[in-house]
């Protein structure tokens, strides 16, 4: 029992909230240093369509983060009934707006609006989310460019704790364009040997038990437990879910947040683990700011000082 407690105490907590706060300070300093020669602050435009409540919270968090570090927020909140032509016109306006360095289309879009042509219409040089086809291609080829925020945030978190990936066996659960695929490419670029698991993978535990580094982005609350994890593995939980509220806690109680990992089972085994909340989530917002400030440096001819954060 005591041994288990000691093991749990030794698990390194990969604290994304703290690193995001440190990165905000660094970005704020970069903005101050470049402001005079740039002649303007960085600008980030977040385009929100419809009234998805979770998106409302995410957009507000992003705008607050911008104002904390001196990035000006532009963008718009458009009704769900906006036509695709009008959405395209809004994106073109933002592409042409000299004050805007980064553009983000908040997903998911309301039913019936196809995100594909809208994401493709964003100027790749202003692609704050790193999801444009050109930028995913740049990632594939190891060329510089904006990077997908969530996997870049995971890489920054691992680097911050000097967790070397060289020669390590990494398994990514999930193959989405948003998280799993770019995550696998970034781990591979850091010289890990990478496998990608997905919903059709047979015997998931057999694969994940080989992982020195396990990134879980399946979008399934608490799916991954002790039976999936090798002793000493580094476990990154990308999932974020709100569990149903407990009615015994009163009418206003909210369900607690959880990830894709059963943290209480995995923590005694893992050498390092991201908490939920406070792990990958804050890093995603921080990397959005990194992409925006890096674009600003590029657009204004300033020295590019953020290379270490864009894997
Ligand atoms: P997605 O639904 O697009 O993709 C999920 C992937 O997981 C798919 O490739 C699917 O094949 C795979 N999968 C599903 N069930 C599986 C199973 N049982 N075994 C193996 N693979 C399985 O989701 P996404 O957009 O990639 O997001 C994944 C999770 O990460 C979600 O919970 C999402 O909310 C969260 N997320 C968090 C952040 C953050 O900032 N913390 C950012 C983006 C996404």
C-alpha cells in the first residue's frame, strides 16, 4: 500500500495551466519588444457561427487570453442562418485586413454548413489553428508554418519537462485531423517510433502496453485504464468531457470534468500524466496565441523568436 502511495507521489504532473501562464508572459514580452518596429500590435480574429454554448465559452476564453498579452481581438459572431457565401465573404475580408495576423474559425459549425471550403478559404499565412491543407502539408514535410494547436501544446508540455522522445515507442489513440494525425507527425519528427490506434484497432491494450509515451485523443470519457498502460509510461490525456451532474449535489451543480483516461487508475503506473482539467486544454489556447504572435512577427518583418514552440 505504502509502495503504491509513494509511486503515485512520484508521478510527474504535466501542468499545462502553469506552462500556459509562462508562455503568456513570454509572448507578452515578445509583443512589447517588437511593437515599436511593427507599428501595430498582433491581431487575432475568431469567427463564431451560431450559438453552440460550449463554443461561446471557448471563444470567450480565447479573447480573454488575447487581451491578457496584448493581442487585439477582431472577428465576428454570425447567426447560424448565415449563408456559405456570406461566411466566405467574411473570411476574405479578414484575409485582406492588414491588422489581422491570425484567423480562427470556431468549430463545430451549425448543422448544414460545410467547414471544408471555409477552412480552405483562410489565408494559410493567417491560419491560427494550423489546420489549412497547406500547413498540414508543411508539417508533413517538416517545413515551418503555423502548427495545429493541441498537438503543438502537447509537444511544448513534454519539452518543458525535458521528456526526451528520441527512440521512444509512442502510441497515439485517435486519427483526427484536429489532434491524432498531426500529433503522430510531431512525435515522429521528434524521433519517436509512432503507432496510431483508432476505432477499428484490434486489441488496443496489447498495443498501448508497449507505449513509452501514450497520447489519448479518442473522445471517449474514461476509456483508458490501468490495463492499457505500461509501468513508467508518459500518459497525455487530450480528452475533455463533462460528466452528468449528480442530482444529490443540488439543482445548480455541474457534472465534473474528466478526460479519456481513468486518472486514478493510471496515475500509480505512469511516470508522468497530464491532469484534466489543467493539462492539454490551457496549452491549446496558449499555442493559438503562439501561432498568432509568430504570424505577426512574420507579417511585420520582425525576428522569428518562437521557433522552439512550433515543432
Ligand atoms: P474525433 O472524434 O474527431 O476523433 C476521435 C478519434 O478517436 C477517431 O480517430 C477514432 O477513430 C478514435 N477512437 C474513437 N474511439 C476509439 C476507441 N475505442 N479506440 C481507439 N480509437 C478510438 O475527436 P478529436 O477532435 O480528435 O478530439 C479527441 C478528444 O480530444 C475529444 O474528447 C475532444 O473533446 C478532445 N480535445 C481536447 C482539446 C483540448 O484542448 N484539451 C482539443 C481538441 C480536442
